[in-house]
C-alpha cells in the first residue's frame, strides 16, 4: 500500500526564545535573516548562540534575526523544541555517506557557512553517541516522500524531551 501521510512541520508552532547570536560582538560577527534563517545553533556564551558545526548537538534553529544589535551582538529568536525539516547527511563519523533511519538521533551535519543562505534545510547526521548520552536529543520521525533516509533527502526531526 502506498504511503499517504507523513509527519511534516506546519511552521513555527513553538515559543521562540529571544537571544544574542554570533561568535562575538562587532560588525564582523553580525548576522542577517537572509543568510542565517533555519540554521542549527548551539549555546556559546551568556544568552548567546552561534552556528553549530558538524558533529555538534543541535540546541535549536534560527527563526529570526533583527536588523539592530545589542551591545554589538546580533539579536533574534530561536526555537529549541518541536519538529523541523532537515536534509539527511549520512553518518556522524563520515558525513556524506550512510543512511539515516526512523528513530535515529541526529547531530549537525555538513554546515553552510555564516553569511551564506541555506539552499534547502540544515543538514543532519546520524549521531554516533547513544540517545541516552546526548544532552539535546533530536530524533528522526519521518523519512519524507522519498522514504529512504539517503544522503540529500529531506526528512523530519522532532525534539525529544
């Protein structure tokens, strides 16, 4: 029987958290909504998140960046729960190879550099660590319309409490 229903995010349905963004203060570290939207982030300082790098646990996703700054830091909002579209990027030990399955826990995959907009969704890899050792758990809940979890396919992840 053909699949006729998939879990899909319907937009930001979770409460966004106002935070500072970036590796530091100053113009070289400023973010833009046009280039940082929907990227995975991690906590790096007092009330401040920066882009996750490959292999990092995902603490949330960017949902807005304001034009103004606060003490030289970019400001905006992130969500740290709910569901999100992402792109399968294989295994944590070998990004770009391997398959992700339903129920697998994921970490940040190959990243898109600061200042460069995503062409699709953030990439994730199957986590090497067991789910009970991760501090920030995101789990695959749908393999999407392709249904394989192969590298480059769009899948859906959900935050596990």
